């Protein structure tokens, strides 16, 4: 069953605004912390990941969540040294070496 578009829009807004510290709607529309939703999603995906031999890729997701994702890093760079620092960091991260 596909959630109503309003639930999906609310989830997208909350994810963009609050990043990994957001409380997002689950399939029933209840607001839950991202780490709980990730735990549930990983449990669901494990059976398939074993079959596809990609458990290692799934194992990286909790660490990414713990680090705060890219948005937290960008906000920290901005808070420390402003937009110039943020743009420098993004340029370094995306430049081809």
C-alpha cells in the first residue's frame, strides 16, 4: 500500500529540514526517529542483501547515520566559517582528482 502523498511530502520536508535527526512518518503515518526506521528497513532488506551478497553495503548505513550524514557536515562547516568554507568543502568533495 502506498502512503498518501501528504505523508510522503511531510516526510520529504522533515528529512530535508532536520536530516538524520528528523522524526519521519512510517507506513502508518506515525512519526518515528530515523534510526528506528533504518533499523526496520535493514531488517527487511537483510534477506535480500544476503542473497545478493551486498551485506557489506548495508552495514555502512548505521555509521553514516551516526556521523550525521552530509547535511550535518555541511551545516557544521557553515557555522564554523560561513558560506565560503562550505563552498570550499563541497568543491573539494566533488572535484575529480
